[in-house]
C-alpha cells in the first residue's frame, strides 16, 4: 500500500465551489459542454448502472465506485481533462476568476499549466520528504516532487502516472497518482504514444485497477 498526500485537491474543490456557487457532484457537473467520448473513456472504467442512458445525453446515470478515493479520481478528471468551450474547468476558473492573493494566483497559474506525466522514481529523500523522478515519455521532464506520504513509502523504481504542479520553489502533485510495478514500464510507455491526454488518464486508471499497486490517499 502506497500513501499519497492530498496536495492541491482542497484547492481544486474550491475551484468547483466558486465556479458554481455550491459544492456539486463531479458526475453531474460534466453533463454540459463536454466532450462525451472522453467522459465515457473514464466512466467505462467504473462499474456503471446506466438505466439505458449514455453519458452526455442528459439522462441521469449512477456510477458505482469502488471506493471514496475513486470520487477524487473522477473529480480530477473533470477538473483537468474535460473540455468546456475548449478549456478545462481549472483553466476557465483561472481566466475568469483568478486568485484572491498572490499565493493563490501562483498556484492557479501552475494548476492551469499542469500536464500529466509518466515518471520513474529514481531516488527517495526521506528526511527532505522529496522524490527525484525522471519522465519516461513525452517532454522527458526531471522532477523533484515534495510529497510527505510518497517519500515515506517504498516506491523506489516504481512507475508513477500523475500531474505535477510546478511552482517556482518546489513541485507537488495534484493529489492523484496511479502507481505501477517496474516491469510494466515498456507497456506503459507504448500506450502513452497512442493516447490523447484524456485517454491516457482513463487508460492508466483502468490499468491501475487490474495491474497497479494499491493507493491510499491521506
């Protein structure tokens, strides 16, 4: 079991609440102005009871989730991957509302730029609560991640799919990660090149359910 900190998920919830004036269900929110295919990609990763309805057609649906953590996973997908008018919900909030102070503005800037990546854990610094990561595909970024839970877990050489939030002084996560054993590296990298951003999130989520290492979000 790998522990993963919540990081900016509380801020993400704030984005949703301020954008719509109340706390909402991530499932119901993505009914308007979204790309239905991308929503189905993730939604099909759950055991669904659809009552004859299809995602995006305006009819009510029930997603039967495996755990409360799956709600956080679905919420991040809605915030960062689903497009509304060509922008994600985080990008729309950033452009239309912005932050209330410099710290929040800097964080929202980083969240609006953030992209997922497939990383290998190269080194763990337990006392610093940091991990050195090397990206395996795409931009090939080198990241030093600040995460209390992960830095105290046995994740050396494991593969992480997550969204780095890169600020001026440090990098943290969006709060969600899919963790895979080292022997899946080649398979994961091959899939990366075949998928769009939303398809990667949905595809690696499904792979994590069958072949990934269980996560516990704290």
